[in-house]
C-alpha cells in the first residue's frame, strides 16, 4: 500500500477514535498500529519509539513544575497572590476580570501549566465574579484566555517539551516567550477595560494596601525569581530550578503560611505524579506517531508543499505554519502536535533560515491560541465545565478575544528582533550567538 494512503488511513483512525471519546494517547496509538500494520513496520519498533519519547532527561522538569502548582493550590497559598492582584488592579474598570489576567501572569510563572491555571482561577475567582454579576460565558472565556499565558512564560511546560523534542534551548524559549506572553496579558487587560463588563467599581487601595499585599505574597513570589534567576545565571538547569522551587515551597512557604498542610504532602505528591502521567503517555504515543509520519515521508511532503508556496521567505513560511498549527491545534493538544510535527518544523526552520527559538515561540503562541478555539478548545472546555456554562456560550464570549491572539502572533512573526531581544542579551548562546573571536561580546546570526 502506498505511503500517502497509509498516512490518510492512520490519520483518519486517530481522528475517528478521538471523536468517539477515546483518550488522545490511545487514539494516537490506534492510528500508529494501523499505520504500522499497513506499512509493514514491526510493533517492536513502534514500542521502542514510544519508550524513546519519554526517555528524555529534559522532560524531568515537567513533574517538578506540576508539583509547584499543585502545592501552591492545595496549600491555599494562591489566595495571597489573588489579594495582591486585587490590590493592584481591582479598582480599574472591569474589576475582577482585570484581576484574573494579573493573577494568571503571576501564577503562570510558578506552575507552567495552562490546565493548572484554569483549575485554580476557576475555583478562586469564578465564584466571586458570579457574585458581582459577571455572566458565566464571559467568566469562562476570560479565565481560559488568561490561562494560555502559562504556555509562553517560564516555566512553560509546552516550551520544555518543544525544547526537549526539537533540541532547542529551553532557557532560550523561556526568555523569548516573555514578550508574547505579556502581550497577551496586557492585551486582555485592554480588552476588559474597553469592551468587557464594568463590574463592581472599587476605590484604589492605596500604596499601603499594595505594599501589605505584596508583603503577604512575598514568599510565593520568590518562586519565579528562583526559577528565572537560577536559569539565567547558569546555576540551574530548568529541571534543577524546578527541584529548588519545590524545596523552597516545602521548606519555607508551607511551614510559614500553612504548617498544618504538611500532613497532606503525600497526597499532593501522588496527585502531581498522576497529573504527570497524562502528558507522559501522550508524549510517548505522539513520538511514535511522529516517527511513523517521518518514516512515510509525510513531513517531507508537507515541507515541500509549504516551500513550494513560500520559497525561502521566512515570514510566509511562518504564516503558513501558523495556519497549519491553528487547524491542527483545533483538534490535537499542543504536546502531541509539537512532537508529531517536529521533523517538519526543523526542515522549514532550515529552509527559511529561521532561528529555532523564534520558530518555537511563534508556534507555541499559535498552539496556545488553539486551546480556546473550536471544536476542541481544551482550556475553554475546562473553564466552561468549572464555571457551569455550555461550551458554545463560552465560545461565543471568547470570539472577540481572538483579536488579542492574532495581534500577538503577527507581532511575533514580523518583529523577531523584539521577541529575541531578551535571550540575545541574557543568554546569547541559547539563540545561536557565539563569542566574538576578535573582541568582547557576542556575534548573533
């Protein structure tokens, strides 16, 4: 049987299994087994690729970042961050919707997980927003949109997977994700101010209240400083930074704020391990799917099609990749999408002479956008479930917010120097810069 037919059949099998409710990793494996049988590939080779997908040291960072988020949420430390967010922006038009965005910008730098952000914000801020008269669909839409910031800013789990699979600097992805991540955050705040519900108008808390709230939240806010400071100075790898952040929470934050919670630590560890098993099995299945896609030359065919249209124009290549990832991201979660299409991404990065970190940030932003688009929209679906509204209603409320993501992705494509400014000046080697052989400083391609 010809390779194109096998590719179509294995893709259709995966999509069909997904639409009847089979979990994503098992739907992927179903498609892989169908493709392997038709392409005369041994099942032993497929199982080896599943194992190879999870046998990556860089992925060890993920469980520690997940554990940081679980400990913060379970020990009720997030209330202090919510109070700080309220003191900072609660007086603005939009009130609690502004707080949602600022809270996400704080908490995203601790958990790195969009799903963790959705769960925490829905529990912490959803009920107060309902009490103040915000409509359920808008609550679900703004919480889901704000949670996507976690896919971009460090310690983004999506960036960890992208860097581990694509052999791209994870620290470089962390730094380059800061600009588009905060663009989404401030864009959502602007949207809420001019176009969102008015909410309850509060007076400004004053510098004293802000300082008091900042003092109460000082210890958990040290976590982003630990993560970023350790990585930027070269003291820690991303995995080691996650370990140090966990130790900080266990040794300082919880004993100081909630010592009674120490009895529940075994449960928190079990929950974090259970949550980690979900992306881990998906990574293994997606690695096998991506390998078979490459084996059948599917990635080469798509790359030739894109370069046939775009040539070597980096902007046009990125626009076509955004279009492809937007469509694929509507059906598949970011992690398997990255792993499956990484051979294609690498080929097009070379064809267009695109910096791998720049390509990674653009595609991660696109996949973050896919988390709130139909028909799958994982985080929007989760937010609608937590808030208690129907998914179509939340989707309708989210449609105007798409403008923020369109603007951010377009900016990331056409202004790579701005996106890469931070990694070039802080971690120049992470974006391909090298020491100047004839003088001080670095030379960047």
